């Protein structure tokens, strides 16, 4: 399953502390990139669907991030909420020459990005 | 694959789909669910708990979004179906979509009935400002928001909903008046005497009840100012909640030409009359002339519907439900079934009433069969009664045994008595059999069984029965819920064990704790509590991991609803100087601070500061942090005391400042808010602080602990009366350290002190009965020595981008790499 993807270099991975996240402007979106303790990366939309909380300020573990405002939890891999909120969008992220590279799917978003599952609407 | 479309994602719709999936529906249907509410499926019953604050919204969702995805269900939440085309077999929704079906299920439920009362509506905005109904999450949120800053609410309707609303709203400090047009409360379920007793119990809760009160009008020009009764009486209020009953949602069905009377007509197969492809279930259906307003019948309907839709059992038929209700209403247990009053002269009518205790029990027997029962306040016998009612079981000769367990081990009896089919939890439709098999499958804790089956997670009235059954099924081998005692959910240890292990293994960072004690499994929910504990235990040796901290503690400020922060500089004892005030004023100007506010903690809050400005703001303020953001020592409020006040008998200001200087910034399981007041007039509110000091005649000081005046109000317990400020500081140090070391995470002193007991605290901390004092003081001294003003971090950030915005404010430089390519 391939699809058009616009990738953006958003900053040095060294500037992203392990166990934390930072928010980056990626194309038109703002994306929170997490650097988990095992070194792997996750990228999700930076704005909480519940009430606009700053997801990059949340506490995360290997699976979820908890929004700092009302403690709703979201799966970092799928973006799905575990507490009945709409999902976060998930973005592909990788490192290239020490730089964070985040992809914004230009098309076929739903089958490229789990969680942004088309029909869920504002569930 | 056949296409199954469900209109209504409420309790009946979702349950029907669950039953269909259980019968292999996953392989047979592609399922689409329309739900007008923009959410997943939640337990409507629990809205009462959300309103009363005992449950949070997150806790009441039944099926998470992943559940829909896993089961291949396309959830169209926030989308309303407007029309069914029975001939083309499609539904048209308000988003313009047209969805074809082979089988259609209608589960549109009900909506609140709002009687035609003058002034209820407002020409421009639907309801009049301040008028609410109680049916959905959104209704509940709106009520909570409004109740917070209003004083008097009138609830119209003395049935289940009205009583629940009245009780719930009390939590927000509003005065509640309940208006009921009938002569007694819950007259649909209760006979007059029971209704009268219920009224007493409700009034004891501080709710004003007016029966026989018909509301004629809602008065007030652009916001509610009161209601007028038919008898002319006027009741002032600034909020009105209408709970006058429900009406089935049948518009769509009627509009689409389906047979509708009071509700949608269905046959014994839950099929809409003369409609081979359309079924209906829940409050929107009328079966054999009956409509239902409680969940129990829905579960039975959903099963039959699923058997028919999947063809699993074509003989399955719904014969109507004998409405036996078991509820907790406004904290009072209520059970009712069948008749409420005898009809024939030879009906046996056995009644027991004890109004003072709010207990009422009655049974009605005809030809040796139970045809009606009412239980109020004590529903211990409901299990047997419901069955006797359902199945016409033989009744004990001594009728009084129907009302009481006369001798004999009550618990076992009623648990054993029940047969497997008996429904224990009406809210979630869980049978005794389901509970028993869960226990036998190895779940041996009450909490575990409740999680697995959802039993007891509704109105809660069946919890005790569930507990009895679990106990009985486990043959006494019930295990305590271990996790209940854990310090944090992610590490299976209570606080003493955890501290011992941490010390033994020398674990100084949060990840070290997860690695050593949780099998390497991190848990976000546990991090904040662990940070606090480790900092308390290791002081300067603690190895910081910023990501483990809550955002407030990462940037030493309190996050606000809009993602900005608030800055509260330290102002010891609430005493400040012109120079400080000037600096604060300059900062407020320079950074255009949206709000400068005096806090309830006697200092000044600069609200709405952008994260990236925090370091500059701190530098310009050049004042230490007031720790208004942390689970830590917050403030020591003082009054002017003997220095100025003509009544002052002690220098409360000086002592307050001394205490705050010594214990400033100490992290703790919960916030520590102190006060010192110069005389028993208590202007600094010392009686209601975590630790409060009151100067009394003769140069002596009283020390109160465990007080509170927040979400919970409690007068502190007197720990000791001492002769000098030094002794106050010593005992304060001992108490705070003992609290830091022994309280559970987020356990404020108002629960900690009663838990340990003031007597024991006096013995340990004042009389030093177990020789702990020296140790406590040493460890406290070390902690005090480790104090660093966190705002100094502004100068050199702890991590890169520590103060970078997390909000989509300023776009950052970005370089597109390439187009196309693969994911
Ligand atoms: C600013 C202030 C209100 C004000 O404008 O006066 C305030 C603001 C908040 N309080 Fe408070 N409380 C403030 C005084 C109080 C007081 C009065 C006092 O401290 O003497 C109380 C009652 C005493 C007590 O703590 O019981 C108080 C009881 C609470 C509670 C209920 C705690 C409880 O268990 O009863 C919460 C919620 C919580 O802690 O979970 C809370 C939570 C909050 C939070 C932190 C909610 C949050 O997490 O955002 C608010 C932060 C707003 C902000 O960013 O500044 N605040 N809060 C007061 C700051 C005092 C200070 O200078 O540090
Ligand atoms: C506060 C409260 C407390 C309660 N407490 C109890 C209790 O203790 N015990 C008890 O037994 N019962 C209780 N009830 C009643 C119980 O909640 C209902 O009996 C039950 O929810 C009915 O389920 P339902 O699916 O038929 O209707 P609902 O749960 O109302 O579901 C109907 C759903 O369909 C949606 N819908 C309607 N029309 C359309 C359309 N055209 N297109 C798309 N979607 C549509 C609605 O938005 C709604 O989400 C309580 C109810 C409330 C409000
Ligand atoms: S400041 Fe305190 S009382 Fe006011 S809204 Fe915030 S938490 Fe509630
Ligand atoms: S804004 Fe994220 S949980 Fe409320």
C-alpha cells in the first residue's frame, strides 16, 4: 500500500529528549513527535480532539500518551483513544542523517493512517 | 455479505449489535451504526454518577472506538438518520449520505418530555437560558457547567430522573428544590406510604420537596429567575431542570411510514409490524401495548432480536418483561415489582414500615403467589422476591420471611437461593450464572469480576449482591483486590513495600523502578506518583527524567485550559512589599499578562503566560516559585496577628513566614496548604488547612491537622497545644514528613489523618511512642537542605526545548524533502 507522501525535515533528533515530545509544524498540520524510552519514534497530531489540549506536553509510555488537560489517553501507534474520544491522526516518522522526517500523506489518508479511520467521524 | 444498518448507537442499539456479533454476525454482516450523539456508546444510566461526580466521563463508555473497528463496524457518530426508504431499502442521513441495507434495526430510544409550560422556551435559543433536560452526556456537561456558578435550582419531576438530578446537582453547592405534580414521589413505582418515606429520606439530604406542585410558568426575561406554580406560589431560582418523563423517538419511523402508536409497533420477534426487513429495539418500541423506560427489558429484547436477525433461533420470542426494577435513587435503594397496592379483598398485604430509618417493605400475595412487592432503604431480600415474582415460586408459610432473613446466614442464602438465570445487575444485564462462571474461570476478586462482566457498574444497587455471589461462588476463597492497595497502578506494590524495594535496590529513577519492579513495562499513569516518591526519598540523589514528570513540574507552572501557563511567585505568609508589587506590575505590562489575580492562597497569580515566555518572566520577576502547580507544599496563609490586630495573641505573620521558609517547595503525596492565625477568630482559616496553627491566650499555639475546605470540607483535628513557635516548627516538620512517607499518592491530609487516626498520630509524633521522631526530623532536615528554586532553571533549561511551545502558534521553519515515495 503506497501513497503519495510529502515528507518534511522538522529538526534534529538530538533536540528531542528521550521520553518526551515536541511539537512541530509539518505542512499545514502541527505534529507531536515522541521519542520513546526504547529510542523509537511516534508522531501524532499535536492537538487533543477532546478540547484542544497540547498533546506534546502529555506523559507517554510505550503505548499511550495522556493529554495534560483532562487525562484522556491515546494509543501512540494507532491514534485511537482509550477513553472514548475521537482519534489522533498518526503520521509516519523516521530519522534521516540525524534529522526527524515526518510524512504527511497527500492522498488515501485512511488506509495509510490507522486511527484516522474514515468513518469514525467525530465519535 | 449482507448489509446491517442500525439507527441509534445507544444502549439498546449497541447491545443488539453485541448479541448479533456473539451469534457469528461478524462473518455474516457488514454493519453500519448511526448515532446522533457524537460519541461512542456509553452507559446512559451512569450519567447520574457523572453528574454527582462519583464517576468521570471516561469511565462510562461501554464500547471504545477500537471495539467498533475490531468488529468491522462503521460507526457514523454525530450523524442523524432523517428518513428510511422502505422500498428502496436505504436510509438517508443529515450528512447527505444514502446507505443501503438488507436488514435495518431501529434503536432510537427516547428524549425528555418537556411539558408545555409557559416561558420554558426562548424565541431565539431553543430552551430558555438556564433550562436543562437530563438525557445525554452533553446535557450533563451543560448542567454541571451552569450549576457551578449558580445558586438555586428547581428540578421539575419527582421520578427516577428528577431525584437523580436533584441529588447530583447538590454536589455543586446549589440549593435544590424538587417539584412533583403527583402526591408522592416515584408514584409510578411506589405506593403512597413508600413514596412518603422516600420523601423524608430525600429531604434529609437537604433537598426541598414540594409534592402536588404543578409548574405553570418559568419566569425571567433573558435568564431564568424563578418558576410559578399553578396555585400561584412563586419559587425563585436561576436554573431549572426538567425531568418530567420521556417520549419515544418515533419521528423518523412515522415519517417513513412505519406503524407507530405511542412508539414503534413490533411483534414478538422484535420485527416492526408487516416489515420483513426492519426490526426495532429499546425504548422506541411498543410491544403488546407496552413501552419500557428502563434497561432490563432491553437486554431481553436484544437477545430475541439477535436470534431472529441471525437466524440462530427462529423460535425465539419476546413475551414482554415483568417490570421488576431495582435502583439506587439519590443514594436510596429502591426495588419495586408488580402491583403497588392490593386489588382484591382477599389479596394478602404484608407491610413493614420504619420511617425514621427510611425503610419500607411490602408484599402483595394472591393465591399463594407474589404479585407485587416494594422495598425501600433495605433491599436485602430483593433477589428472592424478584424470582418469586418472575417464576411464581412457592412462598414461605411465614410471610414475614419474605421481608426479613430471620436468623440463618443471610448472605449465603440469598446468593445460593438465586438460580443461574436470575438477572443480578439490571443496568448491564448480568445474570448470576455469568458471575459464577467468571469466578470459576479464575477471576477471584470482586473488582475483577465486576470489570469482566460490568456487573455493579450501573446504578450500583446490586454491588452487595454481586459481592455475595462472588464470595459464594469462590467458596469463601475471594481474594482482596490487590491493585486497590498499590501506590500506583503500574507497579504491584503498596507504598511501604515499594519504598523498601526502592531503597534495597537503590532505584533512583522512574525507569529504573519500572525495569526492576514492573518487568520493564512503563506505565504513563504511574509516572507522576513515582517521581514524587523518588524525589521525597532520594532528595538530591534522585535521577531526573523530565518525561516522567507532569507538564506542570516540567516547566514549573500550571497549565491552563488554553495551553498557556500561570505564574504564582512565592509571597511568604501572604506578605509582600511595594518593590515586589512594582516588579509584578512591570512584568504584567511587559508580557501583556491577560489576567492578574489575587489567589485564594494569599498571593498573586499571573495567568495566561506563554510557555516560551516563562524563563523571561521568572528572570524579570526575580522572585522564587510559589509552587502553585505541584503536589507539594503550597502556601502558609497568615493573618496580621498580634503585630497589628487588636485581638491578636500571637505573631502569626512571623511564624507563618518562618514555616513557609523552612518547608517551601517540598514535594508530597498531595498538596500541603498551611495557615497560621493570630487568635481563635481564625481569619487565616487555620482550622480547615492540612496543617493549621492557632495562637491562643498565654502565648500558646494549637496545631490542627487534616483540615480541608476544598472539594471536601473538614475541621482539622487538634494534634497538640505547645508553648513556643520552635515547638510548632518541630511538630510541623514531624507531621509533614510522616505524611510524605506514609500517605498514598494523591491522598490529602483530610483522608490521611482520619485513616491513621489522630490518637495514633499524637502518640507517634508528639509523645514519640515508637521513637520515630528523630528519624523523621533528620530526613526532613535533609529534604529542606535540598531545596532549590526551580525557577532558576529558566537560565539553563534542563532539556532542549524545555520551554518550546506545544501549541500551533508560530509555524517553524520547514523544508519539503521530496514528493511521492512510499510510506
Ligand atoms: C489560583 C487558585 C484560585 C484563585 O484564583 O484563588 C487555585 C487554582 C487552582 N486550584 Fe485550587 N486554587 C487556589 C486555592 C485553593 C484553595 C484555597 C487555599 O489554598 O487556601 C483551595 C481549598 C484548600 C484545599 O486545597 O483543600 C483549593 C482547592 C483546590 C482543589 C480541591 C482539593 C481537594 O482535594 O479538596 C483542587 C483540585 C485538586 O487539587 O485535585 C484545586 C486545583 C486547582 C487548580 C490547580 C486546577 C488545575 O489543576 O489547573 C487551579 C490552577 C489554576 C492556576 O493555574 O492558577 N484547588 N484551591 C488558588 C491558588 C492558591 C495559591 O496561591 O496557591
Ligand atoms: C440519567 C439517566 C439515568 C438512568 N438510570 C437508569 C437506571 O438506574 N436504571 C435503568 O434501568 N434505566 C435507567 N435509565 C434509562 C436507560 O438509560 C434507558 O432505558 C436506556 O438508555 C434506553 O436505551 P435505548 O437504546 O432504547 O435509548 P438510548 O440509550 O437513548 O439510545 C438511543 C440513541 O439513538 C440516537 N438516535 C435517536 N434518533 C436518532 C436518529 N434519527 N439517527 C441517529 N441516531 C439517533 C440517540 O442520540 C441515542 O444516542 C436512565 C436514563 C437516564 C437518562
Ligand atoms: S480555580 Fe479552583 S475552583 Fe476555580 S475553577 Fe479552577 S479549580 Fe475550580
Ligand atoms: S483536552 Fe485533551 S483531555 Fe481534554
